C-alpha cells in the first residue's frame, strides 16, 4: 500500500506543477507576415492575435518553429498542442479541433518573372506551363482538381522564388502576402510580377491537437468566442493594419 502511495505522488507531482504554468506548445512554420521569428521573438499578424486570445484564456504559448510537414506531424501525434495558421481540410479534422472563427485568410495567386506577360483568365490558361508548388501546402480545391500543367515542387517559398528567377519554372502559386514578404526579405520583389488572377480566397484557422490537452475541445471553443469578440472590438483590424504599413 505504501509503494502505491509513493508511486501516485511521483506521478501526480509533475501534473500539479505543469497545471500552475498552464503552458501549451504552439507549432508554426515561418510564414511572414502571419507568423515569423525576428530578433528571437515570434511576431506577425496571426501571432499577435493568437497571443492576445491565449492571454485572455490564461494560457502561456511556448512557440516552436518547424517545417510545415513536421508541424502537422507534431499536432497529429500530440507532441504539440496548437498549430496556426492553416486551412481546414477533412484529413486535418481527423486529428485537430478547429477553432470555428477564422484567425485570418489567404489569397492564392500566381507570380511570374517581371519579364513574362502571362494572361490568366481561368486555370485553363496555365495548360502546359511549369507551375511550382510548395510541398505539403494546402491549395484551393479548384486548383487541386486541375492537372493540365507541369508540376514542380519546392520545400519552401524561398526555393520557389529562386526557381522562378532562374527560369526553372514559369509560375509559382501561393499566398500573396507571404510571397510579397519573402520576396522583399530576399530583395527580389521588383523582379516579380503578380498575375492578375485570383485562384481563391480562403479562411485560415487555429487547430488544437486531439492528442494534446484533455481540455483541447473546450479550449478551441473558448478560443473561437474570444477571437470573435476581438474582431468586433477592432483589435484584429488594428493588428493587421500595423503590418500593412
């Protein structure tokens, strides 16, 4: 009986200690201006919004910057508690409780080299073109269903941009704000041309791991309510406007 008591004490002490800290591991991919690391601090539009919501929930985020594929794996296996910012898919719903209120949105577009003069009025106009996509990135279903182009694959946006500038692809596809931010960081933005065609504009969400905290479902619901209130109060707009300057 004494041995059982000692075992229970050793088992419960770490739980009580962690409960005081109320920390959750938050994984993300470097994705400016939404979330990125600068001067050892995680900043960005969605980062600031997420931090404010979690602050009101009395939760301290422990940020972990990973590749997108690894970030998804961490929340799928329960090694992390929260992931942001991501599109809602049926597959991801298998291992995530999605916050109902979107944290932001993404506009999916094509970019070409400044010297090109592509005119795209529908996806049929990219037939036969070399279009570079990012590995493990979710794209709008309308694009996923179109296959009459030559697909090349990059691990991240910097590689996509380098391929475009060196002529290894004709077009890159991705989030307009993210491509702009990365191109400016690489000092190559003036070498790009935005093609006047929007593939789709979709909401982005926060997801809580189903294998993370036992309160994950309730936390996702609370997060949604607070986020909606912050939007109504104008907090979200002020954050986004700050990064647009």
